[in-house]
C-alpha cells in the first residue's frame, strides 16, 4: 500500500493564515493522487477551539479529499488537545465522517488483500506522556502492516527533560509516524523506523523550519520512503552579529541582507526573520534601535528580532532563550505552574481542565470545584 504521511497543517495559524490553508490543500491534493491511504499526525488546527471560518474551510478541504475515496486516519496534536469530557476539532471532523480518528484506538485499512493497521495516540503535554502511553498500550495486529502514529517531542531530536525516548515507543510496529516537530526527519534507532514529515507551514520561524516543506510517501511493499515537496512560501532566517554598531550600520546591513534574500527566492514573497545580535556602540540602548521601517516592504514579509547584548539585558535574554529551548507555549508553561500549585495544595484537579473550563467561560464551575468538597476530577 502507498501511504502518504502529513502532519502539522496548523490551519488558521494567524501569522500565515492564507498560507496555512493553501499549503495544506496542495499537500492533501498531491497525497490523494499518490496514495492509497493518508495519515495525518496531529495539529491539523492551530487552535483547540478554531473559529467557524477555519472549521468550515477545513471541512471543505477534507471533504474534497475524502471524496476521492482515499481513506484518511488522523489524530489530534498538542494544539487541539482538550481535557477529558471536551470535544476537540479533530474528533468533530471525524464525527462528521471526513476521516477516522485513531486516538487511543486503531483502524484497519484493506486493499487487494493487504491489511494496514494504524494505531494512534494524540498529543499530550510532555509530563503526561509516559502515563498516556501506558493507557494507550497499542498492540500490533497479526497479519497486518502495523503503524504507530503519535504527536510528541522525541528526545533524540529535542533534548527536553520529559521528551519521549525512541526506546519507550511500543515495540513490534513496522513503522512509527510522528508529528509535532516541524522539521522533516527520518530516524532509525532501537530497531525502529520513525518518519517525521514536518509541518506544511512555518509557525515558530525557527532556523530548522527553513527548507522544503511537504509530506512523506511510504510504500509497504518496498518499505521505502520518499519526501514529496510542495510549493510553499520561502522562509529564510538570518543571524546578523554586530560589534559596537551604530544605527545607520545596523539599518544598512539589514537592508542589504533582506535585498539579497528577496532576489534569490523566486517569484513568491519570502518570509524573512532577522535576528540582530552582538554589541551596540557606547551609550546606545537596544530600545533606541528602531528597525520597524525596514520591515515595511512589498516584496517580503519581514520580522526583526533584537537580541543585542548589554549587561542589564543579559538575564532577560537568557530567560527567553531558555523558554524557547523548551519549546513550550505560554499556555503550556501556565498549565505546568498551575499543576505544581494544585499538587502542592492537595488538589487532584487537572490543570488542563481548569484552563479549558476558564476559556469556555465556566469560571463558576471552577470556583465550585476548588472550594467544594469535590477536589478531584
Ligand atoms: Mn505543530
């Protein structure tokens, strides 16, 4: 069977809203042409409660793909995960019959006598991954080609303290498929083949998101895989280091760097992120360096980060670097802190549940749960 593996479409992502749909549509359309089965490894949506416009656009996209009679199996990612008892948008689309949600379950797809069993586990915050794997405990199906699809950081690629090691993955599957990491990667370790297709849209604007985007084709007969690039907006990141620089030197260097990138990237307007570092001339503060006018161009989408070092700023920068290295969203960090506080106070309430309830306007219910006798959920 020819299997297309897609992940991290991030439909509705604010910064590149139109790109998120166009590029996902291209990937799906190409996958439908090439594949007998399509897998989507989470983060189809950028938000756990997407806007109606995003939902309806997504429904249209998947309806057109599923109309081509290629089955699709999907899981939710960390961006769509909601607490127990709440529905997430991936479930919603599955319930509408657009694809099969294989979170904590498996589905068998058959073609010309060949069986492919897809077992899934949706994304969970890093600290819960061991428990989630235990609860899911997927078992390969005899007589089938078995795939385990999940959505987590892999320790071999992202050295986060709670990230999943490849040796922790359930044994006995013919293929492992993972979303979450936005740079495409192939990993072979512990006798396992792990394919990470990467995202179809740039989101965090990190260095590893440069390069081609697309999806992976895997053939169960030959056991070979191939990356299929799709047309996407070029993304280029440039680190520029200065030494005792003044404002005009900085502006000139930025201008020159941007022009160089624009000329080399074909007809599409590129997204460019400049990271300015190093030292400023004496008496000049980072806040004095106004580069906003450089970002106003009609031939590129430009983002400029100032990371100049000066002794009083170093602490703040280090803190930001640390946060970025942990790859956590503000919400995840908040949930972590809240979980610590709840545990210390002897509550058994899930932090994720509280945050979801608050976001859903159920503040009264949260207060009731926290103040009442019922201290668990
Ligand atoms: Mn993602």
